[in-house]
């Protein structure tokens, strides 16, 4: 048998077992419920189906777990066996209880069919499943052995192929190594030639750079000398301009001093004449008033020195004040500032 046939047989066994278990559970509930109702107080008779359901639930647990353990090739020990026989014995006793109490042997035989069938089916199903599991394991072991043999053959073929490929690669690697060594030798010769050429070019470039640097240094020295000469000439020109400016300022100062001395002499001459015998001319009088204003003399003194009236002298003083007063700044300039 192959694995598919074994799995088909296992499914048929599982379906038949559960049909028998389902029918036996239904028959047990219908048979045991009247017995429990007859031996239960009237107000608790609604609990009569509970006991057959509990016993049948234990039967379901036993059948289900036995099938799982059998499929896995395991064994639960003594307790599963005790539970299996205890549930089967309880189901048998509950089903034949009514007939046994009535002394009906035919009823006992009839009601014992379903429980006995359930007990024997559970035991036979367990044996069948263990046998099927062993068969499945044997088939799998045989397949694994065949697969291992195929794997070994494939591994040998692969090893032979790899060995041949490795020998081919080694041969090609040897040829490639010789080729690389030859190319490396040519490359070294070419590299040495290129290095020699680069060294010569570098020496030539270094010599050219050195000559360029020397020329640049000479140009820089000449430029610095020219710059220093220009700066010296500029300093001399600046010193000459400063000297000329100082001399010019000195001349202007001396001229201003001489002019101031002249003005002072003229003013002293005008003020030292004293009051005139008669009224001076207007031009001469204005000169005297101007000298008196510059000397800070009162208006009355100026009037006496000119022979003119105090009012006229006061008007001339006012004119001189207006002329000497600083000019007012324009309105636009004031607003801007």
C-alpha cells in the first residue's frame, strides 16, 4: 500500500468511528434520560440528560485523544486505558439499567448492543490507528531510505562533477596564472619605463619650476625695490608738500599779523585823535565808529570822537552788530537737520 491508500483507510476508520460514537451517544441519551428522570426528584427532573451527556463527553475525549496519540505513535499510559474502560462500563450500565431493574433479559441484550459496540469500536479503532501509523511510518521510512539512496547517488554525481569542474578550474587557473605572470612582467617593465620617464619629466619640471621661482623672486625683488623707491619719493614729496604748506601757513600768519598790526595802528590813530573841533565827514566818522565798536568803546564815546549825535552812532553800532552777527541757517536746512 502506498501513503494515499493508508490515508484513505485512516479517514474511513475515523468517519466510521465517529458515526458509531454519535449514534451510541444519541441512543444513550434517549435510553438513560428516563432512568435518571425516574430516580431524580420531580423538581430536578430537568437535569436528567446531564449525566448521559457527561459520560458521552468522556467517551468523545477518549476516542479523540486516542486517535491523536495513535497518529503520533505515542502511548498515554494506564490512565487513558482506565478512563476508556470506565466510560464504556458506565455507558453499558446506564443503558441496561432500566431493563436490568425490570428483569427483562431481552431488553438488557438489546440495550447492551450500542455500549458494547462503542467499547469494542474504541479498542479496535485504537489498534487500527496504531497499525496504520506503523504502516505510515514504515512507508515513510522506506521512502526516506530510497530518498537517501537517491541523495547519495546524486551527491556522488555532484561530487564527481565538482571534482571535474575543480580540476578544470585548476587547469584554467594555472594557465591564467602563467598569463598573469607574463602580463605582470610586461606591466612591471612598462611601469619601470613609465617611472623613469616620469622621473625625468619631474626633474625637468622641477628645474623649470626652480628657474621660474628664481625669476619670480628676482621680479619680486625688483618690484619691492621699485615700490620702496616710489614710497621714498612719495614720502619726500609729502614732506616737501608739508614743508611748503608750513611755510605758506607761516607767511599767511605773518601777513595776518602785519595786517592786524596795521589795523590796530589805524584804529589807535583814529581813537587817539580825541574829540574833533567840528563834525567829521560821514566816511571818516564811520571809520571812527567802526574802530570804537571793535575796541568795545561805548556809543557815547564813539559819538564824541566823531562829533555826530549819539543816535547816529547807536544806529551805526546796530549796523555793525548785524554785520558781525552769524548769518541764520536756512529754514530747509534747519528742518532737515
